[in-house]
């Protein structure tokens, strides 16, 4: 396999079955024909989302025969994709420009975003089980054949997996080869009526392909694996969906591990958003450390009410994520009538383990202005809560799951200052034994209180001065959205509707700002 990789740099080209069959009209319609640099290059690909094609990165490289590495962003060469047209002489399907490239580091793979979505074609699913030696795969592409230089029809052929390595596989065709024009084309697993994309054509010997050395008879090829990259494909294709959400209508945001992640693990923190129309959405954290794209999927936890009807989420005044152990993280909600509710676990299927911490229509909790849960004792759970009140008091409640709100401790007595704490959020920014408290004041000042515990706040660090732009911060939350070792990233929804992320806040302040939406 190593020899094939080393030598095939001289013979790169899109994979196509040399003596394979012409695809029946409409079959494998997700296979894309890529026209690059006004006909100077031709590649194949696979539609994996209505607006994304997966192909080989080398198709877009300056010198495809030497290096497949490319930069993320708009393609350097004008590229047009034709999808849903297995006979290129017809008019079926969709023709669209490629407007963005997202390569996968370390593999000859790229996600190509189309200028418009494709209709009438079902994207191919990504394989979910590892490839194995001896597997039979179907390869499709628009590349050369034995007799055709630029065929108009999609061809298919059977290949056998000879070897499986981490980034790639070696395959061999029986009476078929991968030819120029097939690079980027899909290698497919077909079983029980299900078709899955498991690899993408990268390089080959091109034995028997029109225009190749007549003495070359090897039909082997090297494909870049896709079967272990389902999460990455999902994350990339979700990018424009997340950015286009109506963030100006996000009224409350809470962070936590709701979809299976954990501190130090692969998947980063998720967030829950309550919208102005009472819909509630769970955003799943991504599996890499790119601060520009911290979320990879979304799930609806509560629908907006039908006209003339109501939803309980219309009455949520404050929400905060918390961890109570024994599974996914949970949520604490303060309602408009003073009721305080703990949902011990929240996941993509909804809210679980409901506990009433304070009864409805009480005379105490309607005066609570802000709540935030964090690790304010030395145990591992983020199950302690800090509350600011309309009379300026700041109180602390430890171990909500065991004690509820019965163990109140006053951190700050009644005063005229803390009533102006418009946003508070728990985070771990300074490396103390307990969590810190981030406060955005009504005058735009932003203050960090390091290592808060039952004994009180211990000094303060000014992050932003009075009259700063942070007067426009409408919603603030902290979470482990980037490095995933502790919740030290700050996410802000501004009153303009923009959503931005500040990775790695620490005692020195904010270091960079990344725009996520609008």
C-alpha cells in the first residue's frame, strides 16, 4: 500500500471504472461531476448534504500530483458541480458553483459548499462501521474509460479492499481501474438495500485507462477513508445552519454536557437556548477545537406554541446549566410565578428527573434577578448556585440535588450595587479551587470574582471598564466550547443579534473574539 501511495503521485486522477458498467439512469444520482478551472480539470464527488459535496482535496490543489493540501475558503479556480445528472448530455439535476472549501487536515478530503441547495437528489449516508480487508465496494465516477476521453455518463465498478490504514485504504478493481476524472469519486458500501459512503478516490495506477502507459496493467488505487469521519462531515455541513439562526431572538442561554460529552473528552459543551417565541433548542458541541465552529447539530426540546395556545417556556425567567452526576447535565429554571425547577438530566430527547425546588406563587423567588450554577464547593459537580436579588443581596446554595435551596448562605448583604448585575455566569477562568463568577453590570463594566465559595467573593478583576461596549451584551454564558478542559470560554449574544465567542478568558482578560452568527 505504501508503494502504491508513493508511486501514484505520478498518476493522480479521478477514480472511475475503466470497463465498468454505465450507471442506470437515476442510480447513484448523488455522484457529482466537478468542472474545475473552466474545463482544465475534471473530478468527481458525492453529495452528502443538500448543499455540500465531499471530494478529494487534490482536485483543488495548485499541483495535484505533488500535494493535496489546500486552504479553507473560496476555491482558487472557478468550480461548477453537476449533481443528479448521470447522463451529462441531459438536463436533469442541478448545476451549482462551489463557493467554499473545507479540507480535512491529514487526508485527501474536502467538503465543498454549493451556492444553492440541490433538490430532487437524496444525499448519500456516511458509513458508520469500520472498513475491513476483503470488503467489496462499488466505485462511481465520471472519469475516463478504456475508450472514452471525456465520457458523458456515470460509470460504476466493483473493487476489493486490500488493506486498511488509519487515513486510507488500498483497493483493487477486477477488470476495472480508477482513471483521471474519477478523483474525489465515492467508494460505496452496499448492504441490505442501504448505500453508504466509506471512502473517496485519491490516487491510482490507472492501468488500462485511456491515455495511460500501455504497459501499465495495475488496477490498484488508494482512497481516503470517510467511514470514521461522520462527526466531522456533520459538523461542517451544519456550519451555515447554525450561523443563520435568528440569534436576536435568543433570550436565555445555558451551557452543559447534555449530549454525551465530558470535561477533557472529545465532544465539547453543548448549549440550550430559549427563544422569544418559547421554543427551546439544544445545540450539540463539536468534536474539535476550532473556535469558529463550536457546535455541530441541533435538537428541538420544546416547540413554540400554536397560535392561541401557550407553552410553559413562555414563563421561564432564568435558566442555568448544572451537573448533578449520574448521566447528562441538567437545568435549573426560575419561572415567572416564583417556582424554581430542577431538571436533573437533559438530553436530545427532552427534560428528565424534574424536581420542584420552590413552589409556585411563593413570595421569595419572584425577587431573584439572576441565577447561575457552578462548582462553588470542592466536589466535582457544578451543582451549587449563586443568586442575585433585587435588593442587592447575593446568596449561595450548595449541592442543589441533595439540599435544594434550604441551605442559603449570604455572600453579599443588602446593598445598592449588586442590583445592577444584569448578567452573571459561573466559569473556571483563574485556576482556583472553586469556580469564578463573571458579572456584566448595567453600566457596561465586566468584573470577574475569582474562587467564589461559601465564605464569599475574594477580590475582583476588572475585565471591561464602565461604559464599555458590553452595555450591549444581552445574554452572557460561559462554557467549555473550545479547549474542553474547563468552562472558560464566554459566549455573548449582543442586542444587535450578533453571537460571538471569547475563547479562554483568564485573569488577564479577553484575548480574542470570534463571530459565530449574524
